C-alpha cells in the first residue's frame, strides 16, 4: 500500500499564493502552464484559483527565442514583466512580477514557491527565503542537458507537527548537493545563439519539466492528495521515474524523517 500526502486544507478554500523563481527555460513555460491550471481550478469549483508572482532580473536575449517562451519582439525586455503582462492581458488576471534576483532574505511569504533556477546558489537562496517566510510547499524544478528532477516538499517544520504527519521532504533533504554552491559549474559565458544554447540543454527538457511539475500540482489540487511528490525525467533514454511518497523510498536517498519525541510520563 502506497503512502499518501493530503493537501493543506486551506489551499482548497482560499486563493493560493505562488512565487515562481526564474523566468528562463523552465520558468517561462511554468507560468503559462500555471495560467491553464488556474482556469481549470476555477472551472472545477475552486473559489479563487492561483495568484502568481514571477521573479527574475534578466532580460530576453536572442538565444532565448525558440527555447524559452519568448518571441523576437521581446528581445531586450525584462523577462518577468514581459511574461506576466502577456498572461494578464490574455486571461484578465492581476498576477505580478518582480525584476529582482531572489536572496536568502527575500520575502517569499506564500503557500507555494516554485524554483526554476539553474544553479545551486540560487536554489539555496530560495530554500532560505522559504524557510524564513514559513512557506507551505517548495517545488524544485531542475535540469541538466537532457535529464531533470521535480520534487515537491514541505518547508515549514511546524505544519506537519500540527497535522500530526511526517513532513514531506523537499529537494535539499533528499539531494543535499542541490544547494551546495561549491558544486556549481564555473561557466559564466552566456549562450550567444539558439544553436549554442542547445549544446547545453535539450530543446524540450524545460517544457517537459514544467509540464510534469504542473501535472503534479493538478493532481494535488484536483484530488486533494498524491502518492508521489516528484519524479525524474530523462529525455535521452525516454524514461520517467516517479518519486513515491514513503520512508522506504526516502531511505534510498539517505534521508530519514525526524519524529517528535514525546516526553516520558513520570
């Protein structure tokens, strides 16, 4: 029998505040998928759906067109407001953007933070900000050339204690190396063309990651529960492996959930 994680009840009765960090390959695809998820939730009876804030301080370059959700007319414009403005106009929303890089001290107060970043330093900053802001969930989406991981976890340690459940481990719990800045590749040279960018990442890896992640969220919101909280995608081999919820699965990553120690009766 598979273990199950039940959604935090308030996310089914109030507007879900979401922060998406990064508007590049995965993030630009993510916000478009979230707009579709928002409409689906409303159609299924959710009272107010999602409210998204997209964070990114970068501008659109020529190399971004074709692999990211941008067009030639966007070149030179800031990524976050460009995407959010387009979505707001198309769907009549009031989503927001922040032209700033997330730091450990950033205010990320929300129900869900989705990380779409390409380095460990940024991922560590997201986790620190999420902890400080007592975020409910952190959904990490990371990828390399043709493979990726999607991991949904709980950040605020007091939430599962109140719910009398084991905390759903997040990406850094299962894969600590993901937040170790020393392991970041020393490659600060930006891609100058789409062809150059494709040497670093598969054309469809970002859209695959964003689709997998949003489908996970769709399952959680639509059914109120999930039996897996992420997965691993490899477009080169064509394999997808779900991350099942359960201590036996987590042990393979060297992670053991911490349990509350009840005081002994005198």
